[in-house]
C-alpha cells in the first residue's frame, strides 16, 4: 500500500478519526483520552473498541483489529486501499492519484461505477424528456412531485430491447461492461436491455454510490418489480433503499422506520418523514440489521396487516433483535400503503401511528392470543408460551428479556416463574443441540491469540510512542527484548525520534518504518495510561526497571554457562563478567 506521505497527512489533518468512525459506530463514548464502543467488526457485549482522535488510530482489544482511518474504511466498507484513499481524499478535498495506478480488480470496480452512473442519467433523461409522458403520469398519479422524482433520480426504461445498449455503446461502453453491472443480457442476437417498459429506481448505497436498479412494470406483465441481479457492486442483502438520504434523519430521530418498498420510502421522504428505509424486495437479513445498527438501536417495522405481512414483520423483527436492536411494530388501518395513508390523512397522523407502535413482545403475544378462544384453557396457555419462548430466546439483552417474561406471564395469565423456567429449559435444549451440531462441523477459525508481552517492554514501547522525546539511548535495547515485535517497534521509534521527535504525526512515521507492527502500534497508542501518569518520571522509572530485568537476564545466562562448564573448568572471563553484572545490579 503506497501513498504520498503528504497526501496521507493532509487527509488525516482534515478528517477527525472519531467523527469519521462515529458515522459507522454512533455510540462512541468518551473514556479518558480515547473513545470506546462495541466493536463494529465482531459481535460483543462489552465495549473493547477504542479510538484515539489525538493519534488518529483505532484498536479493538477483542478481535485485535487496528490501524488508521484508511484501515478502518477498508475494513468497514470492504474496499481496496486505493479505493479507500480515493474516497477519503474526496471527503477531505485532497487531490489524489495512485502512484502505481489501480489494480485490475480496482479498475473493474471503477468502470462498473461509471457504467451505472451513465445508465442512471440515461434513464432519468428518458423520464424527463419526450417519450417519458406515460411514466411521468404514473408518478403524478402516485402523488409524487417533479422535485421528488429528481431527488431520487427516478428514471424510465422504454419498451425497447436495445435502447440502453445502443446509447451505451455510442459512449464507448462495451456490452460486457453492461452485463457485468446487470444492465443487459448477451444473446445470440446481440445484447438486450435488462430493464424494459419500467419505472426505474436507482439503488444508491449508504455511501451515495449507484450500485444497481429496481424497475416497476408500467403495463401488463410480470414480475411487478424487478431488481438488478447480484453483481460485483450489488448485493440485495447489504443495501437498504433510501438509507443514503435517511441516515442523518435516523440519527437525529434516534430511530429508523422499516417499510416495504420503493414507493413507500419515497412518499414518506416527500412528506418529511425522512428516517424511512426499505429492503429491496427481499427478506431482511443479518447484514441489513448490522448496517442499521451503525445508525441507531431503535427500529419500527411497519407491516401490511395481512397474513404474509405479519409473518414477514415478525421474521424481520427477530433478525433485528438478534443483532442487538430494539424493535417495535406498527401497521396502517384499512390495508393502506404509507403513500396512500399520507395522501389521505397527512404526515402528522402517520407519525402518530409510529409513536403508538407496539413493543415486539406485546405484538407477538397479541397475535398468539388471537388464535384461541377466551378464557384460555391450560392447553392453549402452554401452546402460547411455547411459541413466545422462541421470541424470548432471540432477545440477547438479559434485562429486556426478563421484562419480556413479565409481560408474557401477565398477558397469558400464568406465573412469571413458569415462563422463566420454560425459557431456561429451551435455552438448555438449544445449547445441547448446538454443542452436538458444532462437534460435527469443521472447527471455527478463531482470531489469533494476543501475544503476552513483558510488562516493562510493553509499557516502555507504548509510552515512547506517545512521548518520543524520551527515546534517546533506548535503541540498544531493541535487540534484547523478549518480544521480537516490540523490539522491531522500539527500533522504529528510536529511528523516527532521531529524525524528528515531534509528536504530531509521530505514530505514522513509526508505522512507515515498521509497517508489520502498525496494528501493535495502534493497540499501544489507544491503551489507557495510568491515572497518575507523569511522562518523564514514569518513563525514567520504566527504563531503570527494564535495565535491571535485562541485567538479571544476562546474569542468569552467565550463571548457566558457569554451571554447564563445571567445577574447575570455568573461564576467568565468565567469572569476571558475573561479578560485574552482580555489582551493576547492586548499584
């Protein structure tokens, strides 16, 4: 990974790491000089993810991921180094050209984005110019304004098998490039457009990039909605429609509203309910839930009150709570869609329904109770509790789960202890099943075990990273450290301090000299200092302690040599060396 140091420094100066990370990890909290939260790269209940704004580094003490803003974005968005630098340079307003050009894979992704952008503008132009009247009338009939159509860059694919292909080829886009992004099919008769006779919804990811399209048929035909196929840039399970616009509103409102489709989202945004999003005609996935958790912990699922809608809402809600989100559910009366409801009753009435959303367990309990006549017989109570226990087990928060147990017991009319015992019984049964299942599966590849360092070596290296002005005279110790990694890092610290001991950008200079130890440097930098830490005093004391450890280690080695030589065979030089080491330890 190569980048002009001046470019990297400009980017890091203009983009504060904490504020950048907060876009993905909204629950960062101040903890001394660092910020902490649960790690976005692995599942955990206790925060072990730390970010240092001062040093521009992050580190997770759980999964041992660490690095600077470039590494964070690469891991978070699954980008190559060049792609991450390019994106950050754009955000920071810094000009960037890769030294060695883009790799073949990177260039393919760049070409794919250009092709999608061309198609997006082509479809939008079709909608807004002559020939797009039919599609514009459809939009008008759905109560959408011209401004809304422009904001969401809606488009129109004419009922012409080669319209896009001809226009794209005139602009030097190849049929293969169109196929790679799901815009055409290659046939024996030549390339044929994938979308025809449809209103087009560009699918924009959370980074504001077009990754695919959705199309609604405007005449007779099936399917009613058609999405782009899976491509290099597009996966339905990882994109939520409208999130590029909804993100700020979700953070501001503290909750997201999950709807069913494109039109629902667009109508809500037009009405001013901008914290609304939708999956892309597919079931909600764990990836969707993890994506949402970057923005909020609270989600309202708005569902259709028919059997299919209720089933989908419950399934989606359970996926959300498994990822640590708090879920409520709501529905609109008379089977109306959000755009229909808002058109008839207005924004305020719609938001009132959202405010009255039920907690998931209340919703599921009510559904189950509707299946049996009142008063509930013992057998019916057992059946209801058995069904609800599965939902209770999905709730990972023990406090919330215990409150849910109380609600279920009260609604069903049984003792709380009985519900709790049923939950624990099923939990034990699940645990036994998982254990048997795991024994038949390949062993999971666990993250590498963190190396346990000598305390004095680790302290000195970490403290000198922060206070390089005290590094003089430590370079000779690097080769004597127990840990080769810490020794390499200390050597880089001493070299960087000799060249330029200024604290500003010092860690970056060290990592440039010892790139293999960049993650270790990140961990040491974000590790909290002792509460009464005083740099000169404590680093001097650590140097003395380490010096004594090294002398003791040398003395032990000499004693072993003497013991191996045997009585009467010990060289005088060894005896002299032992005496000198003993005297130095005494002093």
